[in-house]
């Protein structure tokens, strides 16, 4: 089991209504889990816990058998390795892009990994080519359209080559051609042994891609 | 379709890197901004009008700031403490928290000067006391004044509607910029998986995007208000 949540309860503030209580979740390596639920049911909160951005009030979260909590992530090396292995695409890609060019945005992660310059270049070029955004390489991410921003954000996560991909509504706002392309791409990643956790409402995609569904709320 | 390196599982050992200080500092700044929700104060049945209280507060702050007489500082301090004691526990706690932050910052700033020259102790203490009283006065005013009453006072003082609009919107929505900054810094930290030799670039990027988004949000909101009949004649909310 690559990801396991045991009896997890979470609330944002003391005295507030819990977002969820006694939640159990298991995700096997190399599978795709679709997370569904109404707006406000806690999908993004669940994703934040999986990414070590929020911590359960009760219960525990295990990644590859290791309990992920504040103490564990305080260790710089553990935290960096953990974030390298789990890639997270935010629901709003606007808040993921902070570099001055698309190239730098995609290269941000690989440049830190201690790779040789040619390897970084190869990774970035591969990602830009894969997402067909080579012509945007020198553009400022802030000025791109919503769809282009989503592609750049996804490319910058993929460039880290994570083992687990947590994607918050990746199909929202995509036209049918891009949606079909993304499904094929994710299917290939799954075939390569990557674990996918995807929040989506689209039933045909769930049927096509997911090995299981987890419903919140 | 996918390149070979994407199919491999990497046994990754992160290179050592220091200097998470920038991100942490900015994140805490974003955290403070995102908690700056404008809370409308509660006015009692026998409260003085907001305009009178505003003038009184400004006058007392000026008096405390310019005076060199310790007796005046102590007298104003005592009056402020009495007023504070008449408030609810929740309000007192909110005011005291803000005052503590200001006083601690002042002490940290003055400490080196006092250590190097102990003769400056009394002067430094006087400045800290002035800061304590001024911040308490602002805190009390904030907790006891409804925001719409304050904007009404500004309107009566013939301050242009656009200025009141900018003040109002800045205070109401600074929380959104705080949230945006926090999200951006979360994105930075999630992808900061090794050694970043260009930390200033990332920090600059976050600040730049926050500024651009803030400007854009302001424009979008103004246009949305115009679409609903706003004519630049802002009376306050």
C-alpha cells in the first residue's frame, strides 16, 4: 500500500464543523483512484493531507508505511524527498506559477535535483514537447490563458517525475480533444507504474481510467 | 508517447540546502495577511459618535507622541487601561495580542542601542510606552467602532468617495492577497525539492504575481461594480 489513511478526522479551526471524520483510505501502488464528492465535501482538504500540507486532528496518514506528520516533514531531507515523490496539481493553476518564463517554470524542480544541465534541458524540452507548449517557452506564465496555465502547471509537476500524482480537477475547463489527450497520457503514466489520485466528476473518465472510486460527503 | 525518464522510478537523495528562511518569513507574512479579516467593532448603547472617537484617538496619539513629560504618558496610559478593562474578555484578548506584537518588535529594535549605551534605557522605555499606548488606542477604536460608521465619518469630512472606496476595499480584501501569497509559497515549497541557488528569483516571482493579481482583482471588481450601476460616488458599505 503506497498511501493509507486510518481513521482520519480533520477540521480547520477549533470548534468548527469537521471536514470529515474517521476517514479510511487505501491506495495501491500503480493504480488510479478517482475521488468524487460535492463541492465542499473535502476533496481539496484530503489532497492537502496526502501532500503533507495539512495534518489530521485524529488518526494517521502513512506513505509507504511511514507516518507523515509535522515532525517527519520538519526534517528537510525527508520533506524534500516526500515532495519529490508526490506531485500535486492545484485546482487553480494560477496559484502554482511564479516564474518569469514557462521554461523556468518547468525547469524549477529539475534544476534543484542535482541533475546535469543537459539532463535538465532534456526533461524540460520533453515536457514542453509532450504538452505541445514549446512555443510558449519564453512567455510569462502569468499572461497565458487558463488552459495554457493548466498545461504549464501540469508540465512543471511532471518534470519532477513523481511516483504519485495528485490531481485536483485536472479535466475542468478542458475541451474534449485535450481531455481525451490527458486521459491517454495518464493511462500511460499508470502503465509505467505511477499512482494516480484524481478529483473529478466526469463519470466517463472514471470508467475509462480509474481502478476505484472514493466518494466523499 | 511518454519519454523514457518518466517511466523510471528515481531513488532520489535531496542535495543539502539552507536558507528556507525567505520562504518561511514570507509565508508567515501571508499568514498574517490572510488572518486580517476586517471585523466590525461592537458599539455600546452609550458610545460616543464614531467621528468624535476618531478625533479623540488621533488627538491622544499625537499628545502621547510629542510629549516629553512622563506624567502625561502615565496619565493617558492609565485612562487607556481603564477603558480597556471595561471591554469584554474577547475584545481585551484581541487588543492585547496586537499590543504584545508591537511591543515585542519595539523591544527587539531598541535592545541593541540599550545594550551598547545603558544611559538610553529610560528614553527607550518611554518610546516603548508610547508605542504601547498608541497601539492600544487603535485597538480599542477598532474593536468599538463599526466600519460603516467610520466610512460615514470620512464621508462627512468631505474625503472623496474614491479614496474611501480604496481604503474600504483594501481593508476588506487584503485577506485575499494573503491567501494568494500563501498558495504561491505552498507551490514553491512543494517544488523546492533540492538545492535552489536562485531563491531571490522565486521570492521576487511570488511578490510580483501577488502584485499583478492584486491589481487585476481590483480592476475586475471595479468593472463588476460599474456593470451594476456604480458611478464612482461611494457612500461606504
